[in-house]
């Protein structure tokens, strides 16, 4: 997996305008992600010591000048304070790239249940029952983030990392109790590419 020393964001690719706008953003609640034709990022958040708890809502339709194959690019950075992000989408054809640079912060990310793509992260991560039941089989844990026809998540932090599932059918986070029962009586697989710190594991 990645380490914080091996992966850093090129801050020169981000405009001063984007950095100035960060201070004007609400760091809690829903935030609509819209196509930004003149920017490297469709959503950019970079703060110092503030907690982040945001619902990143991907668009319901393609913007007028948005290329058909455009992948929504999102960056969230902080030097302190926990990070909680829910990636919410209704159409799987809107692929996304999410990068989180969180220094020492704990990071929790809810990914849509129709996620298909790659995940990179530093250190160890925990995976919820919902994530294992619905998403794990569609994830490749590699450092190749250039596959633009896939979803991609990159998380760099020295804190803890948790991946959970956002149910696209119910437009809500997973129900932990319900997903745990599903895990008990159904899915027992794990991805061979990574060592997983299970929240729940049933062996016979």
C-alpha cells in the first residue's frame, strides 16, 4: 500500500481561486459536486485544523459542456480533525476520482454500493459489513489511478481509515445491523490483494 511519503498531491495544479474559496465552504452537510471546466478539480476542500463531515453529491445529469468521458475529480485535504465523507450518486455512469490527504486525521468514507474501480490507501483500513457484502468484489487494490473509465479513491493519512457503504438504492448509508446479518449468513470472501482488518468475520 501507499505511504504518506510516497504519494503527495501536486498543489501547483490547484488555482489560488480554489484555495481562497475553501474558506467559504461549509464543511458539514451536503455539497453538490458540479463540473468545473477551468479547473483540475470539480470539488476542492483544503483546511487546516477543522473537522470535515460532508455528503459529496454527484450530479444527476451531465453538464452542458462536460465531456462524455469526464470523471468527476474531488480533493479533500486537512492537517487535523476527523474526516467523514459520503460519496452519493444516483447514476453509476458518473465515474469519480476522490483523493483525501489527511495528515494524522482519522478518515471514514462511505462509497456508493455500485462502486467499481480502484482503491489506494496508506497503512491499514477497516471495512464495514456493507462494504464487504456489496462493494469488495468490485474493488482492485492497486496504485494505478489512471484508468479513467473506473472509480478511484486515494487516501493518505497516518490516522485510521474506515470504508463503509452508501446504498444507492435507498439513498442512505448502510444499515449496520442488517448488513452484519447478511455477512453472517452470506458473503465470507475477502480480496486477496490486501490484508483486511475485519469489523466482523465468521469462520467455520
